[in-house]
């Protein structure tokens, strides 16, 4: 049952991201749950959206450079990857959409980063 719920949630997030008024350049998928990560990548790539994903064997600096150099404007992230997000944020352009997958509401710490658009569970239909 839980797996079906996760599939629906990933599908809903992809629908939300592709329906908002931004032109998606690329998406960084920073999720530690491998099946969920792979599903996001599959669904986004199926819509011809370039993705960058977390690979545990690769130095995080390489991923950060890829994300920054590609002008990535959407980041989908789970809580275990927040440390990586902290390292990426100083280099991001404005108007980046950051999806906090495991947050029901936008956390207080996000308010000091008003140059980014944060989405969380409450933004799902």
C-alpha cells in the first residue's frame, strides 16, 4: 500500500512541476530512496526534462558543479539531502523551485531564502 502511495505522490509532483508557470531547464533529484529517485528521473526524462541525481559513489562537489553550471532551476529533495542543499544554495540563481518532499508545510528556516520558491506537501492537489 505504501509503495502505491509513493508512486501517486511522485506522479503528482511531476504533474505539479510541469504545470507551474516556469520553463524547466533541468531538475536536480536529491533523494536517498533509490526507487523514488529512479521514478522521478524516469518520469521527468519521459517528458524530455534533463535530470541530475544523487550518486553515492561520486564526490558531491561534482554534482554541485553540474547543478550550478546547468542553470538547474528545480530541486527535488528529501530531508537526508538537506546538508547538500545547504552547500548548493549559495551558488544557485534566483527563482529556483525547491521541492521539500517530506515537509507538510514550508519550514520556518526557508523564510530567510525568499529568492527561492519552496514547495511542500500542502502544494500537492
